[in-house]
């Protein structure tokens, strides 16, 4: 029963959501002010998701608490993480109680957000610029035809998408006005779009196949 | 001749700390000088701008904040420019978000621009905040927004706010603008557009932009505002240049620098390969 009940719930929820998509009529879809099964399921889903956030925090703290207790060499990072979680929580609750909204300008939470969280996250992301430049220099080599094509396309898009590229190339060829921004736009609109569409269709087909496997109980790894 | 080859080979072996130093200088210098660059807006951004331009006064526009401070340099100037356009056109703004850590950014921009245009909270704009659920929230909003957001961020019931009184689902929203740093934009297209026919414009980081072209070409989204360039384009169209336009100098300098380094790397690589072949 421990496995059968979740499988039945999954099957019924999946089938009802699919039916509601194609037949959005009561009792599957809503009727005037009467919420249908789909609306109920979506509400339950949202409520459950709220609880999974608590579960996530609990698991995270338990994992790092264990590391601290075992005296792991990474324990200082775990201490920093747990202390940060509780400071954020305390500052957030305090701001909510005192100001009615933690996001209110001038509240301690916004101070914490503006002067600690934003700079930390921005710094982490800004480092990417340095690593991308270094990685492009070392890895972007014209080793074969495919790599060369990629290299040329990337160079055209990189220069064609910035103002500096506006006046580098400006010629008429077979009656066409060719500029770098136009070449960059063509690369994005045509070959890139075709490839992206192919990937999207592939991902969608994979998603459908996986969903059917889960709904029909063939794929059960989520139960383990 | 050997000396020239040595120099060319060296170009392929530059220490990465030199690259870091060049990137640092080429980034900070233009930022410190604060040059604002006028750009010729790209087609996708012009189409997005014109779509908003053609909305009727009083139409509701939903903005979804789906990014956090990591993507702030690209998406925040975009948000400011879009908000200025919306308030200038006297459109009503409804703001929500799927990324809780980005919501303060959205709220700050909303309040700042609303003040610039003397707009009143509850009448001209509203801030709904965050609800967990992602795609489930999008689908539920298709039947009744109150099923997900019974009240705004401050706990005021939606029916008490004039701006939300007649707004129940996507039928009452003229346009959805998603500002995306991840895959939430795909879900907006798949659920809000494909299922409920919601008109959408997506603003996104430059990394995400190429993924959105199939939706744009199929008419599922009404425009793409991609990356810092998209933000600068929109600022130019709105007529108030901001950090997006300042960033164009930095982006031009860095892109050229990276291409120069790639050329150096390839010259060094081919010289080394030629020497190895000869020695064999």
C-alpha cells in the first residue's frame, strides 16, 4: 500500500489535469464561481510547495549541523550558512512586525538586502566576466570546421550586438546592404532559431514521454 | 624569423592574470567615465515598444519579476525604462514575481518610477508579491487571480484596490511583461500564452535571448528585449538614457577585448601546431 497509494494519486491527478486542459468544463475546469478539480489541485499544489520550502530549510540545516558536529574541515562554512539563515529570518520577521512589510524602504531587512545580499550575489556573478574572458581565450580554438564556424558566428554576434560594431562593416553586395548588426540579427533569427526550435521540440517530446511514464506508474524513481 | 614565431607562440600562452587585469580595466574605465551611448534600437525591441505604444490608456499590464540581484545589471535598467513607458502612457501596472529574491528590486523600481509620474498605489499600480508554485501559479491565474493572490503584498484584499477590481484572469490583462533570468519565460509562453492566449513580451538576460527566438518567430511573444543591449535600446526609445546606455561602452570594450584575445589564442595555437608538425 505504501507504493500503491502514491501511484494512484499521481495517476488521478495527472489524468484530471490533462482532461481539464482539453475539456476545461465543470467539474474539471471551473464554472462561474465554482472552482473545478483543476483549481483545487493547483491550490493544493501551491500549499504543499509552501511546506516544501520549510522541509528544504530543515534538510539544509540538518546537513550542515551534522558537518559541524563531526568537525569537518568545511565546518566554518556550515556555521556561516546556519548563522546567515537565522539572521536573515530574524531581520525579516522583525521588519515585518515593525514596518508591516519587510521590503519597506529603510527597514532593517532592506538594509541587509541592499548592502549585503545584493553586493554578494552581484560579485559572484561579476566574476563570470573574468572567467569567460579567460576561458574564451584558452578554449575557443579553430581546431576543426565546426569549431571554426562557431567561432566566426560568435565573433559576428558579439561585435554585431554592440554599438562598436555599427560602423565596422558597411557594404552593398548583390544589391543587399550588409552591416555587422544585420549579420548578427540574421544569425540569431535564422540558424540559431532553427536549432533552438529543434532543441525545444526534442525537450517537449522528452517531457511528454517522461510525464506519461510517471502518470502510468512506469517511472517510479520519485518514490524512492 | 624564429623570434617572430616565438612572439606569435607567446600570444597563445598569455597568463590568465593579464587577461583578468585587462577585463578589470576595460570594465571599470568606461563605467567611471559614465559615457552614455545612443544606439540604433534592434527590430525585436522596436516591435515590443510599439506594441506597448498601441495599448489603450487604462489597460492593465502585468510585470513578472523573474530574476534576482545576479542579473540586476541587465534587467534592472530594462525594468526602469519599461515602467517609465507604461506610466507615461497611463497604463495600470500589476507587479508580481516568481523569484522571491528579486522582488525587492521590482518593488524599489516600481515605487521610484511611480513617484516620478505621480501615480497612486492601488489606483495606478499594485504589488502582489510572490507565491510559490511557478507554472501552477500561472495556470491558476488563468481562472481567477484571487485563487492565488487573495491579497496584495501588504495584505489588502484585491477587491479593495481599484486597479484590481475588474481584473480576474488573463482576459483582463492586456499584456504580460516577463523579465527573465532563467526558464520562467518559457513557462509563461507555454501556460499563459499557449493555453490562455495572453499577449507576452519577454525581457531577458543576453544568455537567455537566443532561446526565445522560436517563440518570437511563431508570434507567441510580441518582442524580445535581450540583455544590456535590449535595455539600452529601450532606454533610447523611451528617451531617457540610464545605466543600460552607460553599459554599452563597457560591453563594446569587453567584446572587442575578448575577440582580440581569441585571435591571439588562435595565432599562438596555429604557430605551435606548425612547429610541432615540423619537429615530427
